């Protein structure tokens, strides 16, 4: 129903920046929210940032990235981007884009079990 493809991962030094992009296709008009999650080896998948579809485009961030990361939408291109600044070693993880078609709560925006569609993931490595 919805296909997601991430791009923009790579290696960056601490304090550097990286921009991830999630391109959506299929029935994108049905998407309620899009979010970025990350998972490091041996750790649970963590919600990083989410954005609601529609005009309001409410944004949500987990505390560890608030002020450093910015999520945005480009509806004309059906993409969601995550601009990551002031990167830290602990940001190292595989980052996944996900979309959900069912309305969810504010807390649910960053809960991976709420999401229906997932991209393949991209590696982000922060290292000196």
C-alpha cells in the first residue's frame, strides 16, 4: 500500500551533520503520520522523530534529539526528511522511516508498534 525508501545515511564525525530522506510511493494519501526510528545493535528500536500528514504537520521529537534534529515534509515530492545536526557518537544506529495510516495518539507517533509500513533502513555512523 505504501512503499518507503530511505537515503542519505553514511559516516560523519561528532558534531557534524547528515540529512536523511524518506521517499514514499503508493497510497501516500492514506498516511496519517510518518516517523523516523533508529536501532543500534543489541538495543530496542527507538522513536526519533515523527510528523503528521495534512496541513498542520505537527512534529514530535524524542528528548535526546530535540534541538539537534529537524523533521520536515515535502508533499509535492512525497518525501520526509530528517536533518541531523550536532551529531553524537550515541546517534550511531540504523535509521528507519515508517508510515502509519491509522490515527494514533501523540505518544503513539513515536511507538514503532503503531506503524504499518517500513523502509529498509540506512546506516548512520558517527565516529572520529
